[in-house]
């Protein structure tokens, strides 16, 4: 069964992942998030009650 012989495809598979990790991983990690997380405001805002005209 030739598909059980890892010699032809295992080297190509490993080399393609190494190229992917070496070349693309630093480019992806250098991307900056566009939306920076906001710090939570510790002040408690007072909410106004709704005006329900039918009550």
C-alpha cells in the first residue's frame, strides 16, 4: 500500500508548514488591532427612568 509510505509526502508536508510558520507567523503577529479595548469606567452612571405615557 503506497499511501502508508511516508517518504514522498511527509517531507513536503513538514517543509510547507515550516515555511508557513517562518514567513507568515511574524507578519500576522505584527498586525495591530484596530479597536483597542476600552478601560471600564468605574463611575456609576445614574440612569433616568423611562416615561411611560400609558401608566
